[in-house]
C-alpha cells in the first residue's frame, strides 16, 4: 500500500512536470482587467477571472505538451530539456498526445459554458500554439510575436468574462513586455546552446537580439509611463481617501501612479542584467521566483498599485 502511494505521488509529480505547472503563473494576466478596474475584491468578478485562469492553465499546458511532442528530437540534444518527461521517455508520445486531446476538450467545453466569446478566444489560443509548434516557431521574429499574441489573448480572456476593459496603453505594455521577455529568452538560448536546440536560432544574430531587446524594453517603459499619466484611476471610497485628499488637495490621483515608473524601469533593467551578466534568461519563470532584488521590486510595485487603486 505504501509503495502504491509513493508510486502514485511520483506519477503525479511527473505529469505536473510534463504540463509545466510551474509556469501557470503566466496565466495570471487574466486578472489584469479587474485589478486595474478596482474590482479585484468583488467575489463574482474574481471567480469569473479565476475560472478563466484555470481554462488558460489547461490550454497552456496543452501547448507545452504539444510543443514537447513536436520538439522531441531537439529537446534530446538540450542539456536541460532532455530531462523533460517526454524527451527522457518517461511519458510516451502516445500518452502525451492523449493528454493533449483530453485537456483541450475539457478547456474548450468549460469555456463554452461561460460565453461564446471566451470559447473563441480559447480556441484561438490553442490554434495559435498549434501553428506555433508546427510552423511559426521556425521563423525568427515571427516566433516571439506569436508568444506575445498568446499573452494578449489571455488578457482579453479576462476582459470577456468580466466585462471590464483593459486600457489601451496597459495592453500595449503587456504586448511589449512579453516581446521583451521572449527576446531575452532567445538571446539566452543562442548564447548558451547555439543553434542546435531551436531551428529559428540559426537565423538570429546576437546584434539583432540586442537591438530587439533594447527596442522592446524601451517600448515597454514608454507604454507604461503613458498609461500611468493618461489613464484615470478608479475612484475609491475608503476611510483613507478623505484624509488623503485633505493633505493633497487638487493633485490628480493618476499622477501618483507615475511613482511606479522607476520600479518598472528597474525591474526591466534587473532582468536584462541577469541575462547579460549571468545568462539566466532562458528560464524566465526561474528568474522571477528566485532573484531577490527582482522579487522585492515586483512586490513593492504590487503594494503601491494596491494602495493607489484600492486604499487611497
């Protein structure tokens, strides 16, 4: 009985690794609509966003499995990816294919119960990743734009389930920062592994990736800075609001959001530093959860955003 329980736990861990549960946090982008609309703590809207989050977790896991199936031969040459369950042979191609079918079906059926709009977004998401795995990832620049579009679809998913819209400049921020992170990842792969582990890397050059990294980092900062100034924050009605207005009468609340710009600039700079000095950009999820300065910056940014939108 003990051995059976241990075996079951190991099997669960194996499948969680295969679906890359550690990367599900990327789907948190679906909460953007309610967070910046001041509606995060409204139970109904939060639950709708959470269900959308779960749907995209299933779909993103499907895309990872599909990609690992197609990239099986490439991953076996990679010093880290060769340990993945599919590349190492711990999960067969047949088992992974069946899991792709099941997860896709579950996610699409659940999305259809919410709305036809969410269903079409979910279908577009998995279709985009299907073509990415088969074709689009082979073409430089197109591959990183595809990744960025997948983040945009997640963000729109949060919009359609709640009815609250994301300001255009915030959408552009999401678009550019996802391009920035995808470019950083390509640069790290090119530097650390060369062109053997990804077909599109043979067409990338170091100076091109340096240019794209700089361009997308700059675009992210400009888009976010514009958002902080142009967009008006949702009005809050807390005990702190009246006191705050007495101390700072006539000062537009949206300008306080501009205080977060240095945090975003530092976060991007720190991420780039980790790429160029420590060559850790190949696994962005690892950087985000393990680098103390970056975690502290993100945490402080979250605190300031919550204070400005929900307290002051």
